[in-house]
C-alpha cells in the first residue's frame, strides 16, 4: 500500500457537487492499493498514521499525533498512487489492484483506522470522480509505502 498523508486545517470531499466528508484539524490520507497488499500492510500503515507526530506541541515542535490533538481523518482511495512513468509519458496503472480486491482492502483500512482512532473516519467514494479540497497545514505532506518500510 502506498499512502500520501497531508496535515490539514480543513479538508472535504465532494461527489457530484455534494460534500460527502469534511473535517477540520486532522489528516487527509490518500491510499493506493496493489495486489501484493496484505492485512499486515494495513496494520503497519494504520499504526504509522495514527501515531505520526506531525502536530505542534506547546513549544511549536511537531511532536504530537492526530490522536494526541483529537484530530480527524479522511481517507480517499487513489489508484493513481501506483502510476508507473518508467516508459513514455502516459502513466501505467498495472500495479494498482482491481476493485474486487481493492474495495475490501480499502474498507478494512478505513475500519482499522476507526478502531484505533476510536472515532468515525471520513471517506471518499470508491471509484467516483471526486473533488478533494484541503488546506495543507505547514505544509506537511508525507509519502509512506508499506513495501519500503526502511524509506
């Protein structure tokens, strides 16, 4: 699994002009799922996300997690995170999992975050054309790949 985490002061997801999720202070997480992903990838990433220390403490140091600041999370599926641009200029998405595999993995990922965070997580709509709006706080944007844990 490959994710992009953005610390936000607010974020929202619209589908067909209507807002389906919105948060204030928290994290916007884009997730790309590939066929090689497992339950272990989900567990590892969920721990990383909820404990990622990107929020400022009283001294202005990024030392607090989304849990510490009682923040919120939106998770948006984004198969384009697995784009390969190795050949030519048209990205290939061959590594991105098909919906029959990725939908259950996405749902498990969201429910796992909810279980650890202890509250509902906002989502996008799988497979829909979405308008995602955000105010990136910092800016802080972090890329994490469960297949490259040493990166």
